[in-house]
C-alpha cells in the first residue's frame, strides 16, 4: 500500500511540474525565445606548424524560425506557458529583448 501512495505522490509532483508558470516568468521566457538571433557568426584560423600550413573555419547561420507577426507569436507563447494573456505587450519590450 505504501508503494501505491508513493507512486501517487510522485505522479502528483510530476504533474505539478507540467502546470502553468507565472505570467511574468512566461513573458521573460517568450521574449528570449523570440528575440532576433545574430544571422551569421563564425571564426576563421590559419597558421604554420612544423612547416605545414593549417587553416580552418566555422560558420553558424541562424535561420529566423519565428516568421510572421512577432507580437502574435509572443502572445501565443505567453498564453501557452501561463494560461494568461501578457501583462506587457510585445512592443513595450523594445522588439523582444
């Protein structure tokens, strides 16, 4: 019987972790998620070692995944995370920062 009670408590704790989060926390999370990433970043290197020439490069390209209306995406994200509408509109965040 104790095992069943412990299982029930574990399930309740797990379910509590899946519940909504406070709206201010959801706003911060969604603003970070929707902020514009740097489109292209990278590094290049070259040199000579032991008489051999070495070179290399690394290029990261961030594709904009939140195409469309960022305010609507922000509102939707906050409602999905918190169950409430945002208290601060997208434009008040200065474009999402």
